[in-house]
C-alpha cells in the first residue's frame, strides 16, 4: 500500500467512525424520531403492543375492546 492509499483509507475510516459515533449519540439521547414503516394499520403490526408513535396511540384509543 502506498502513502496516498494509506492516507485515503485512514481518512475514510475516520469519517466512517465519526458517522457511527454521531448516529450512536443521537440514538442514545433520543434525538431520532421513529416513523412507522411496518404497517399503516397498527393492528397488523408485530410491534403494536410496545409502540409509542402517535399513530399507534391514536389507534389504541379508538380500538373497541370486546
């Protein structure tokens, strides 16, 4: 590996590490909002019972229990 490739690879790895660290920070501090992409109808979703998204909360409040 020559000097130029070494510096390029090192720079790319540092950039990748920075992106991973920043995304980890945002996720850990709840700065990333979730959006439902599983199912537009909450009743069919496997994550329904623990979901705290507004759509799910609205669906839970409108759902009629027998």
